[in-house]
C-alpha cells in the first residue's frame, strides 16, 4: 500500500514513519512518498527516517519528490500536512493580532482565519490533483485549521477527504487514566468542531462515569484539562472541553500570558526548527531532542497562566495523530469497523449545523469510509460557539476561493475572539503587506 505525505519535509513526519515501520498488519504501508516544495527539508527528514528504518525489520521504502502530480499518482492514501507560509507565516499571524491585544493562535482566533485564507487555495490544488490522478485515494487532512480545510477540500473530493486531530485522543487517554479503565472499554460521547469540542459523557456498561469524576476536584487536578480549566469550572460546565477551549474561556489570560512570555509559540518553534533543519551530524538524535522539547512546551502559555506545571510523561509521545492516521488507513483497508473521532460531514449528527458541515465526532470506519455515530446534542452555549464558528469558517472559504478582501475582513471581524472591525482591518492589512502567500489570494476588493 502506498501513502503520500504532502508536506513531507515537515518536522512531525518521522512520527508517522515510525508508526508505519512498526505496523505488522497485512494491509500495512510498504511505500512512503514524501512531497515538499523545499528539497533541503526533504533531505533532512529523510536522514531521520533512515536512522529509524534501521530499528525495524520491514520499514516502508521512501521516495522523495517535489512534483505533486508524480507524488500523488498511484497513492492509496494521501496525507495532507502542509504549512503554507511556513512558520514565518505563523509568526505573522500571531504578532499581527497580539500587537493589538487580540489572540492570534494559529487555529483559534485571528490566526486561524489568516492561516486558512492562504492555505485553502493550495489545499484545493491538492484536491484537484488527487481527483485527476488518484481518484480512488483517500485524503487524510491534518493541515490546519483542520476542520475548515477539510470542508473546503470536500467540495472537490466529497467523502474521500477526512480530517484528523490528536486532541480528542489525548483527552480520552487522560480521562481513561483517571478512571482506571482501559480506553477501549469506554464509550466517549464527544462532539463539536475541530479544536472546539466537548466530552459530554464517558460511558462504561451503560453508566456515565463523567459526573462522578467532575465531582472530585483532587482527581481532576491530576490531568491537564483539570489544571488548565480548574475543577470548579469543569463542574460548572458539566463537560470536559477540548484543551483549545482554554483560549475561549480564558482569552484575556491567554493574551496576557503570551505577552508576558515575550515569545509566541510560532517564534519559539521557528527558532527551534531552524536549528534542526540547518544542523549537521546525527539527524535522528537532533530530531528526538527537538521533538521532546516541542512536546514539553506544548500550550506552555496555558500552564504558565494556571500554574499547571509540566506535562505528564504519558503526554510526551508526540500527541498521537500518527497513530490516528494509521488506525484510519487500516480501518478502511481492512474494513475493521474501528471507532475514531474524525472531521467528517455532519449527516444530521448535530442539529446545530447542516448535513454538509464538517464536524468533529466519533465515527465507525470501514471499507466505505467513516460514518458518524449518535452523540449527545450540543448544550446551548456550545451550540452558539459552533454555529458562529461554522459561519466564520465558511466566510473564510468564500474569501479564499473568490479572492475577495471584503469577505476576508468579514470573516475576521465576525470571529468572536477578534474584538472590533477596526482591529480586524488592521490585522488583515498587516498580513497582506507581510505575506505574499496571502496577497496573491486576496486580489479583489
């Protein structure tokens, strides 16, 4: 089976390769094609993969290319992990907002809108290429903002594009650990959009164990969500939110913490990864040190603001998106009927949005792809956030596909975490001046 990764020079590609190399199933990937527009990054990542390959009996063979059509042709699965504008673009997203006192996080806030504006045209080019040269392939999208990009690509690929994220996986692992019950024995009732979802129930043998957990503050403080949100707030909500909802419930705290740090997440990663890609010597050792540092500092602004301390050792394995991707490919190829949380068409699962809207919900996955399972409906405040953000996503897609600057301004200004039309306009002006990847998209008034 052949897997193509678009964005194959990305820092987290070795995580995927390690998962593939350790896979012993009959439907395993035996050929990995890495595509990137940057040959230097491809070669650096390939050196890391070469070291990893030596640890396994049957590692996938690797091919590198900068030709998109050639990379995609013949693929069974295409993994989209591109970053249009690179980390320098992320830094601009963060700073253009933060300098105005607005949250610029890359998927939550103004940064997510700006990232989506310049990414969607490139993602649609990939979708068209897949439809032309590999129409039977599934596209697994991890390109952020994942839900928005998946929805844009679905206009071309329909149900053959599936969005994935590792945040729900991490949440489920931590809750299962608190309950002392294997994750596979728990039915997790989770729903929302990407980076905007809530765990409503954790059911074992027909009994929801979440209310009891929410009533025990000391136990909640043993996991990241309890320390980030606070046990009292979780008890008030009656749910456990996706960790990214910290930016929504504690917006002022998030902005203040980032400003106090003096360095945004993008600036930190840019400096860190520049050292890795420019380095010489033992590629794998450098990558592993950099990866561990990256994981240890994940959402550091939240932990600094709430005195949450360091991340638990169990949360430092790379997040798990590589394992989600592998499980998804295997479930489709072997018709396994696996349950995974994915970004898929709503199909009436949530009453808050229409059938075509991409939502993040548990799905059963087999040979015909994923199908959402029944979940609890969103609570009133959750419904309000989801419907508003779905409108922001769709307005962003409209702006990116039409080239309309006024639609882009509307998307920014309607985002609840952007506090005024004036600031939205200033953010857009700064982004347009700094990023040719965006100015090439927004060519109409």
